[in-house]
């Protein structure tokens, strides 16, 4: 029984060590992540892409700013665009 | 295209601008300040506003801000060309008809009782005296004014001028009083939907506005019931009562939104008999009226419309 325990401990230690070394080798040979900084100043943080804020879902919740492509109104014949502004009295 | 929107003056304010985002954002901030400042200055619902201070000293010369002086001077200049149909001195008549508090607080069915048994005929606003050197004005004794509509238009134009210094092109809408500056990229004009007064969620026409301003007066907006009778905020200075017009709304295109606002109101009150004469001699002005059946009439040219009620022009 005692001999069995020793064999089991040895087997678990060997598997753990093997797994660790295998992972080390795998990561060491993995492709490097692309550099985010092509300039000479390695401490500079690369600019993050700017995402336009989402349009508001409800105009009554306090307002806000948003951006979107310019509305397409090149032709008087076009009916496929939404009016930019509305007038109807207030 | 960048947008900014918020509520002020109990209505929706919308800015649209093209240009570099960081510049446009600064413009939005300054244009918001213009609107907020004007809201405090011109409201009749705050006893501390400059307008209500002025109303309290009717009969005396009173120094006013440059903004107030400009609005009052412009308002006075529109009285004669609208044959007195534009008259900001309708405040007592407006209150007597039940519009005695902010529209958001006014019960739709059951405004307060009339505070006067007889209709109140407003005094002639042209009797307002102005002193440009001292930047002072004098309201005739007993005159009480409401600058709601014209101030909104004036602020739309002022905010657009402010925003334009930060943007390549821009448009400002203060509750549908709109001023545009410059043209949107690759477009022949700004697209402005004209609300159908019978179905406010739908547009009955679309205008193409290349420069200047647009404003609409409507009897379908800001309405309430008083002793069972439907009332609205467009007071006919000839009667001191809410106007009885065959038209539901009139939209006017003009060089400035204050002018468009004043003439839209006058054309709505004047109806088909007077509106053509009022608008025809004003440079850069055209109008579009909508009656109860949804029929359109006016002096807008076809190149100023992109569609009418779904029909190609």
C-alpha cells in the first residue's frame, strides 16, 4: 500500500512537471503579438479607435450627442432619406 | 454629421453640424449656453426672468440686455409689415384664455377659468419705445408682453451663428424654428420635414433649405380645453381670442428664424385673405399653409420642396 502511494505521488509529480514544461515550450514558440507601437517611443500608448456614441433611444431622457453619416439628400427626386430637421410649431 | 439634442424652453432643441468632431463639440457646448441663457432671460414663467422684470416696470424707461434689446427691436419691426397680426403684447389675453402656466403643467382637459369676462384686446406693440444709445426700452403703461415664439426663433438663429464658427456647416432647431448655415457635404440643401398638423408623427412635405431659416405656427400645438372649449396659444390681436383660422399650420421660410416665426404667426391668423399679401413683398420669404383637409397652399417654389405627402415633385 505504501509503495502504491509513492508510485502515485511520483506519477502525479511527473505529469504536472511535464504539463508545465510542455506549456512553456508551446508558448515560447507561439507567434509574438503584433506590436501596437511602430514609433521609436516604446512607452507611448497607441491610440484607441474612436467609436461614435450610439444615438439616444429616447429624446426625453436628458439629451446627448451622437454622430452618423451625413444624410443622403443629393437629389430632389430622392424619397429615400429621412429629414434632418422637422418643423411643426412648438 | 454630428448631432446634439436636449430639452429647453419646454421643447426639443436639436443641433446638427459637420466638421471636425473636437471643434463641433466645442460649438455644441457654446450653442447650448446660448440657448440656456436665452431660456432664463425670455421666459414668462419665472418671475426673476429679464422679461418678467420688464413687464413689472411697464410705463418706465428700463435698461435691458443687448439680447433683450435686439429681440424687442426686431419684434417691433415686424408689427407694421404684418399689419399688427404679430403682436407680442398678447400676454393678458393668453393668460385669460387659460395659458397661465408652463404648457407642461397645463391640464389638457380643464385649464383654469378665464380671468376676464370680456376678451382682452392687446395694445399696439409698435408703441414700445426704444433708446439704442442707452440700451433702454419703455413698455407703455399696462402693456404685458410674451416673447415665447419670437425668442425661440431668435435663439435658433443666434445659436446657429455661434455653432457655425466651429463647424463647416450646421443647422439648429429650437422646437421647429430652424436656422441653417452652409450646405451639408454633397447635398444641395438641408432637408426639413413639415409635420402634418393632423398627424404629428408624420410629415406632409419635405423642404430643401439652402440658407436662412424656417419656422411653423400651428393651432394644433399648445392647445387645451377651457370650460369645454378647445383653446390654443395663437392669439388674434384683433379679437384677443385664440385665432379662428381655416388653416391648421403655416410654415415660413425667411432669412432669420425670428422673422419666419413672426410671419408664420401672422399668416396663420390672417389666413388665405391676408397671407399672400404679407409674404409676397418680403425678400427671401415663402410660405406653406395646411388646412384641415390636409390641402397645401402657399408661395413655396417646387425647387424648395422635395416631396409633398408622398408625391414626387
